C-alpha cells in the first residue's frame, strides 16, 4: 500500500472511530476529541500533499472545532458546566427543583 493511501485510510478510520465513540456517550465520548485530532491532522496532511485545497480548508476548520471541544472537555473554564454529564443533570435538578 502506498504511504499516501495509508494516511488517507488511517485518517478516515480515526474519524469514524471518533464518531462512534461520540455516539456512545458517557465515558467513551472523551475519546472523541483525541481521535478526531489525529484524524484531522492526517487528513490535512493528505489533502495538502494532494493539493486538494477545498477539502484541506474543511479539515482545517474541523481541526479548530476539535481543539475547542478538546479544551472544553479536558480543561473547562471555571464557569462552564460539564457537557452531557449525568452528574451535571443531577446537580441542576437539585439547584433548580420544579415548582420553585
């Protein structure tokens, strides 16, 4: 297999693995961001080498959203609540009980 083909397939496979991890939710969702980060980097390299600039630009924009998700998941700001967390929904129901 040619090196460029391997980069293409590995980047695509990691993108699909990240999507599957994200769809499972809970503890598997944390694997989404590092997996997508690797996928984005590989696919940016692949499309850059092949000079497919439109797709490269799309992958670069995905890279920025992935970096934002990575930051929010692993290093949230103090005022950000955890996203998709069972604990946060329980805490919110205690903080804002119905009828009050």
